């Protein structure tokens, strides 16, 4: 099965600047999380590491996450456990923390309506570094910002040894 159109291969863009790569990601087709299939996530098995980005319908970036210890097929759905007391549930809990949504089921539904972009990366170190850099440069709504002084001119190959 070919990769879905909401999947980018990092190696195809490593010669770009951080700004240009962010624009590529922002312009990519995005798929509502609740409609992503197991088959689509399985089609990315040749990329053991990567990033996943969640956008709203207005193309505002809500979250950047990394998949390094688990594959996309395990990592992305882990954000959407229907049990509010499950140990992970990052997105619904963060949505509740920053919005006026007080009901877990409503936050869960909002999370599933977000649209997904995936970036496949071969190197675990690159995925770890690039997640931090994209969070700092793109400033997603639900992620804490660690570093703000990225200009966008930084070459991506700086993060891919």
C-alpha cells in the first residue's frame, strides 16, 4: 500500500530550511484523525520514527508529537483512549486544560476531529531533535514551548546527522 497523501518523508526535505519545511507541512493534505485507518498507519512501517502534527479545520497547529519508542500505529491512537482515567490521553486532557470544555467526552470528540499530518523519519535522534525544533518554531496550541529563538533559516540537515 502506498503512503497516504498526509504523510511526508523527512529525507525528501532535509535540504530545506526550517521555515520552508514548516510551510511544506502546513500546505500538505490533512486527514481527520477519526477517519485514519489501521491500514494507512501500517503503510508507514518502514519509518520506525517520526512526527505527527494535529491541526484544526482552520489549519491552526494544535500539537506536535513524536513517535520514537512506538510506531505510528501504536502512538497516534494512544492519545484517544475513551477512558478519562487512562494513563496517557494527552490530547483530551490538554484540550480540557486550555479550553472551556469540561467534559472528557467532548474533549475526546474535538481531538478526533483534528486533522493529521505524519512525517516519517529513519533516525530516532532526528525525530527527537526535530520535534523540539518544530514545537519552538511553529508554536502549537497544546505543546509547551521550550525554546523560541528559531529564525526559520536553520537548515534541516543540521538536525539530521
